[in-house]
C-alpha cells in the first residue's frame, strides 16, 4: 500500500474483553514495529518483526499481550483480558529492514489505533 | 527503562526564535533519528545522524551527536507556528534494528 495502515482507528471495549489491532505495512517492508503511547507520553517499545520472526519481544508488558505476523506482511497485536491501564494509542511502523546507501533507515508510521478500556 | 530522556519536556517560544531540544540515551547506537508528531498520532521522520557523524543539517534543522556523552540535540532555526508539535529522538541499538524513542519535547511556537 501507499502507507502504513492501521485498524481500527478507534476502539472502545469493556474491561476483560479481548481486542485485536491490525497493521498493514508498506509493501516490501520487511521490518515492522509496535509501540504504545499513553496520553502525553513517549513511545514505549513493544515488539518488532524482521520478516515473520520477532527478534525482540522484550517490550510486551505482560503475557496478555501477543503479536504475530504472517506472510511477512500484515501484523496483529492481540490484548487479552484488557485492563484500564491498557488504554493508549498503539502505533505501528514499518521500514525496509535492510540499510543500504539509498535507505535512510527511517520508520514509516501509521496513524495509530486508539484503545479505550472502560 | 528502555526510553531515552529528552529535555525540556515542553518549550514555548515566539515565531522567529530558535528552538533547541536535547536527547540523552544509555545504549551503544548505530544511528540516532529525530521525529515529529502532530496531534498525538503518526510520527514523521525528520533527520538521521549516524554514530560516526557529529553534525548534520537539513533545511532549518541542525542535529548534533556526541557519542562520548551519549547525547544529541536538535536545533530548529527561525521557528514558525507550523513547527508546533512534539519532537522525539529515536536511538537505533547497535547490532539490531530496534528503535528506542525518547520521552519527547512538546514545542509551541507562538505567532
């Protein structure tokens, strides 16, 4: 696609329910990243993928959080048994994944999914 | 914490003045990048500086990097009201493609 697409853009759920957030990266980008941003705060690293594998899952806050990527493209971040502290904007970014002379190594971000847990 | 630290947290200046933001980090890095965020949504890449570079310019932006002090600064010259946004540094950890972001500086430029 032309840019990174995230869905849903807004999600309101009740405490204890499961939610799935989707990220569709730029076509051909092998690296995909998930971040969480609470209101007025910085970006908290959650996980990144290189292809379908996740070299670093160290940022996932608890075992209620999981992410997968299939076909080296779309990724899904799943939060089980949501809690109020999970309320935040979840940002996805992609990059070509391999740095070359012509590749600036920049991340391309989606517009985020705003999650509100009541 | 896996985040870098930025200061100031917030900065308010008049149009035409210069704005300076600072970033400090803890790990060894491949490069350091600066991003801009409007309205709490997606971030946009501004500029990248590699670990073997000390200074870089792009238009009204000037970035410096001091790897011995593990710090970087972003200078925006001749600021405009349209520069009002949050600015984040992002450090790419050596040997990885992992990007860790700073805590951000909220810049407000008054017309």
